[in-house]
C-alpha cells in the first residue's frame, strides 16, 4: 500500500504527516482535530498552553471515538436481533400459508 505524505497546518504550526489513506482523508483528520482544538480553546475558562489543549483535544476525541464504537456495537446487536426476528416472521408466514391459515404475505416481507 502506498504511503501518502501531506503538509498540513494544525494549531498554527506546520506539520508533515504520512498515512496509508489519501491526502484528502489526512486533511479531513487534521480538520477534525483542528475543529476540536479550537472548540476547546474557546470553551476554556482559563488560558491553556498548547500542550494542555492538545491533551484535552486527544481526550475529547478518544471519548468521541469510544462513544461511536459503543453506539456502533449496540446498533450491530439491534440489527442482528431484527434480522433474527425477520427470519422468524418469514418462517411463520410461510408455515401459515402452507397450512392454509395465511391471508397472504405479510406486508414488507418478500
């Protein structure tokens, strides 16, 4: 896989970063960090040095990532439950139709 090198500006400083993703992706990452950095800088009640702001930015972004992963996991579990329910209902529908008690297919079930 090709390594991409990009020059970016973050918190007023120039950096050269490398990654396996496209330059556009790297810039999106930098933009997200820059946005969070500036947001925290505005919210700070006292002036913070750049190191503290960088640490707070890292902690906040890690929190966002963990929350997103947890939500993704919960949604995956919910999707699995719904898929099992769909299979069960499809089988029940097929049984009722074979048994002559079905009034046709369930709406939305193919």
